[in-house]
C-alpha cells in the first residue's frame, strides 16, 4: 500500500485553498434568504416595502415578484418544486424570499424588515403518528418495497418465524440527522456574454451544472461550475438546492454577480437531512443458532416539500444480504411529514439498517448464550441471498478473526455488568459492516506536458475524501513518475465526463479511467516517437522503443517525454479513456466489508457514556493510499459515534421548527468524544471489480459502529437501548 500525505494539504492548512464563497469577483452583490416561520400553509401577503427602501438593497424577490425559473425535480433539484414558484409553505425554514444588497449585512438586515402574513395549519411532524398512513415506494434499489425470499414450501415469513426454536423481535428508532459539513452551503453566480460561471460546492459538478442550466433556461454548454475544494458533503452536496438556483437567476436579472452564503441555521431547512426511521427486526433460529427466518420492516420520513431522493431506510441494503437465511423478508414504507427535504447522507440505508440488524443479532446472541462473532460465522453468507451469485471478493470472516485478535476479544466477560473500573462499568461490543460497491461509467484524461509533468483529470470532486491525492497516486504509478510531477485536476464541470463523488464509488470509478488514460497516453507517446520526423526515434519499429518511468527508451537512446515533446515542438500529448463495469455485474455481487470492535465505559451514577477504544478491520480490495483511506474509516467511525451517542434533531410539534438548528445544540462529536481508533486493511485486491482491485470505503466505516457501541453499552450495563441517541437519561441507574 502507498501511504502519502494529501497533495493539497498545504493549501488547506495555510488557508490558501478556495472554497465556494472565497472567490474574488468584481461587482459582487450579496443575497440573503428569507425563510418561512410556519410549518405548513400558504403565504397570504408579503410586505417588502421597508426592505426595498433599506440602504444598499438592490432587489427583493418573492413568489409575488419571482425570478424566472424553469424545470423541476426531474433535473436534479432537491425538491419537487422550485423556490418562489408559488405561495405554498411545505415546511418551516422553506425559502419564501431573497433579498439582494451591496453587502451581506445590508441584505440580512433588510430581510429582517420583510413582513410575511401566513395562513397556517398544524404541520405533520411525528413519524410515529404518521405511520398508520404510510405508503409504499414504487421500488427500493430496483427491488419491490416489500420483498420476500422464501424457501420452497414456506408460505410466509411469519410462518418461518413460527417454526423457529428461538425468536427475538424488537423495534429500533433514530431521529432526523444532519450532515453538518464544516463548509456551509454557498454559491457565486457570474454571467458574461450569455455564459454562466458558478462557484458552488458540488459532489457531482456536471450534474449540478446541468441542473442549473435547466432551471435558468440555457443550454448546458453555457454553464461552467467550479468546485475544486469542498469542505465536506456527506451526500448533502449531490443534489442542487435552492440557493445556487436563485443566485444564478438573480445574477442574470440584475446583470451583476451574486453570492449567497447560508448561515448555519439556514442549512437545517434549505438543504437536506437523513430521514427519521423506525425499524422492527425479527430473527428466528434453530437450536444451533442458524437463522431460519429474518424479517426487517422499516418506516422512514418523507418530506412533503421534496422527493428528490426517496430515502432507503436500511432493510434492502442490510438484512437483504448480510447473513445467510433460507427465509428473508425486507420491507419499507414512507411517512409523509411537513419537514425539510430528505437527501442522501453518508451510507444511506446501511447506516440506519445496520443499527437495527446488528443490535438484533446481539440480542439473539444473548438469548442463545452464544458469542456474537460465533453467531455471525454460523450465518456467514457465501453467495448473495436470492441471487445465488458469489461476491467478487469477500473476506469478512478474516475481518472477524483479525479484529478479535487485535482487540483481545477472547478475554471478554461472558455476561453483562461483569467488569468495572471504579465507578465506571466497562463493556465491549462488535458489529458487522458492509456497503455495496458501486462503479459508474467514467472518463479520465491524461496529458503529458513538455515541462516533464503530467496532468490527470476527470470531473469528479474531492469532498475532503482524498480524491485529489488518490488520482495523483494512480497517475504517478501508471506513468512511473514521482508524485510531485503529477497534477490532478477535478471539481470542474468542463473536465472529462464523470458522474461525481457519491455512493463510495469515487475511487472505484475514477481511478480505473485515469489508469486506462495513462496507458493510452504512453502508447500515443511511443507512436509519436517513431512517426514524427524530428524525433530521435523516427523510423524505428514499435518493438524497438518502450516507455520506462517517464522516458522513451530505444537502441542507444533514453529521452524524457518532456524533452521529446520539446524536440517535436509540442506543448503536450493527450489521451482520454472511458471505463465501466461489464458483464461481470451479472455474474458477481460487489460489496465492501468490515468488522467493528469497541469498548465503552458507563458511569454507574450519572449514566455518562464514554468510548474508550475502537478497532475496525476493513476488506475493501486494494488500498490505493493507506493514509487517506484510514482517514475515511476514522471519519466514518466518528460519524457513527455521533449517530449512537449524540445527534438528535428536535422538532417543535406545533410549528415544525427545528429547535436546535445550530452547532451548540445539535451535538456532534468533538476531540474529547473520540477514542483511539485502530484501523487495519486486509488489502486483498478485487480485480474482478476493476483492474486496480479497489472497492469503495467512504461510507463503509460508519456502517455498524452505532450498533457496536450500543452492544457494548448493553454488555457494560445490562440495559438495551433501542432508541438513538444513547443519552445518559436512558442509562441512569444502569
């Protein structure tokens, strides 16, 4: 495994890296969003006269004075409607106006002068209350929302459960969660000669550019989106939200650049979140602990104000394939609420689903008096349930064994509440991690340049994941060059076609395309060497020359490619290649796997829970750059600590207002919450999946960690918490 520091690290730590709001643009005007203060209803009237008279104000836009917008959800906007298109209020915090002024402060102060009169009705805010009216989505990941995989002769999953020797059933819940990226959402829109340049954090630059083009009514070729640095996305910057749409439209209407930067509080309403969920899992086994039946049903909240992403709650991407069982049922229903839109959030589906399934597996192990690892090994799936195809690479059993040895699992007390350290009760827990490996059709470009350097490029993004470093490493390795002679270009919609960075598919999609382009660039260089009349290798046969670590080598000659390009008077030579999965997608299942082990301490008097240590073992194919890969897993584990112990969105029932829409009250893990995290990569290349053998890891690290922590809390205290987060009030008198 290669292990190098981020190539853009110095830019970031010195503040030189430019994010969406940082670009110096002449004549820049500032926009400030006006948000609804009721959770459901209509805007009856808006009085903006005082705001329009306020110093520095250039314009006030509302549904009564709207900006020209076109298109809708089908173009990638994170709503099923466009902002300011009507007077309907779908949730508290919805965009109902935009004030544009010379400065941010002037726009903000003027927005406070706008008076909005609403006709309000009580919003629907309770997942539990809405469950009786839940609906079925058309499908979940291409499969029926209610899916039964039953053995011959079995009439129903309930029949299979009834025939089991041991059954556990429980319901698990978690609230709405927010991405809370360090960089708030922002956009700068600049029109020049009918062309739009947009600076906006985007996980999929080309998708965002196309969305904006549709909504402002221009050809996509006239929109150029730049997003070279993204200060965190976690899924929240895949779809396009209202602010860049309005910035582009306002800039066009005013004839000058417009910037909109969301406040932290505004991000909770304007952009999306992970749905609230309730999941019920039933597990039935025979006397030997082998699963006979697995039933997993879930309810997820669906915003009445946006269906850009129908949330996958977890059963179809966890219980569908985590373990072998002759009878499996997975189901999902949607509960429509008057809350901001849902959207992908790191490991959508598996993050929530794994908490339910992996907690239920621990409850089953306790019921059977069996070690949790042994229970999982007895139900190890060697083929994908229901499809009958093998995985392209699966070493999950090795993850269990290596992790148990690293963590000293064999010394674990067999019963809860057996170990204490003064007033602290100690417990250990574990859980499985698995996340589907995705790979998309992607184009990469490599340019060999006369100065002896190379540029590799594709229109993906680096959200802090290390993608820029990964592409640099892949290009350097393929070209046999030192890393400092390779530059990676990304975050630009004008670059080679790329669907973007999401679904843990960035490296698996982009790296093979860049690698293939590098091979083509070397072939093109050798072709140039033997055919160009000024080349020292002119007239030689192709079998007489070769590429070797940046040089063209032939009989008695070795010339660097930069020198050769200079001799033939070329600035550079380009090659572009497109790669994608082929027929192997029908013959194999593709998944990354892992296992988490953790130790917690729970104060017997206060209920305070502290994570003492975590060990995670990962089977994700070849690891391109160990240093950034480890950062991804550690980040995922920290994400899971937040899910398990801290994060909770408080909705006011009567208004739908998010009462803790800030980073003081929406609690996230900080340094003192994060224990030592030991990460081990098995590094078994999966060359069936792609030639580099690398699968995705960006979301894998957060799958299962909440369950592992909850299982450890049970081992420490004997108390099972099924409703996240696991706060001290649920552990008092433990």
